[in-house]
C-alpha cells in the first residue's frame, strides 16, 4: 500500500460519484432527448426491458470490442516505447490506430453496399449504451481483481491508496495487459473513438434511408467528429 494518499478527482466521494453518476447521466440524457423534445427538466418515460437491454446489442458491442482488439494486433504502424517503469523496463506499444480507423470505415462501407441495414444501431442505441456500461463495469472489475495478482512494482502509485472505490476508479495496475495488448492504452482511443465515428456513419445512413438525405447540420457535426478522431489516432504515439 502506498504510504501517502494523494487523492484527485474529489477523492473517494468524487470517484464514487463518477463511477455511479456518469452511467446514469448517459442513460437519462438518452431518455430525455427524442424527436419531439429534449429537456433534463422533463422526466422521461421509462423504456421497456427490451428497449433498455438486448442480447443482440450486447453481442454487437462485444463483437465490436473484439474486432478492434484484432485490428490493434495487426503488424502495421510504428512501435513506440513507453516511459521507463520502476523496474527500468520500457513497454512497447503498437500504434496502428489510424489504420484501424480506416479499416473500420471500409468494413462499414462494405456492409452498406451489401445492403446490411446498419440502422439497427440507431434502433438499439439505448440498449447499446446499456451494453457498453455493463461491459465496462465487468472489464473494470476484472482488472481490479487482476491487480491483486501482480507484484507491487507493477501497481500505480495513485491507484494504490487502499481505498477500494478510489483505487477501482483510478486503476491499481499501472499497465494492465492481456498478452501483447495494453488495455489502458487500447481503451483510451480504440473502441470508443472509432466507435464514435461508426455510430455517426450509422446515423447518417439512417437519416438517408428515412429522409432521402442527411441534414446539413448532421453532416457538419459528423465531419467534425471524424476530423477529431482521425487527428487523435494519427498522433496516437503521443497518447497516454
């Protein structure tokens, strides 16, 4: 256990608030906004169980995560060395995020040209959000438990305070890895940011199906998102 407790993010209370509050906020915002209104002051109608959770949505999310894991291991792009650890060793990181983005968009295009209705993502958006939350909690719990199996030298100073909820939020293990994949580095940019682009493209496709063409504001927002994500992944070597 670290000898000094130097809390950030509001300490244990702040950590607990974010761990519990952010998932609730995501769900409430999605329920509060619809085609007719969008107000946090109007209590949304509760969704049905099928709207809130879907096995199909969970399978889709896990498949997406696995697909990005596979892309992250493709031997293209540069290999960067991380900062020296306490042991003096430097871990290596495969930086092929931009290639993963391009390949993901190509796969999306193939699906669209093959008449696969990608609007399923729009229909199951709330269930996908629930699936992402459940998966994230499951992965976080796994990594927290896993951190008790590694040596003291592999723990993060800031995440080894002995306060469980705070350490869970910060992360006890400094560089949690499964095989060649550093999950902290991977999750920072890959599933979320590339998924953001694919979600946007799904919404563009659905708008085209329903209205014949996507609205200009939607196109501009999506273009801005793509530029932001592409820039982040192009400079992936500076992440972390």
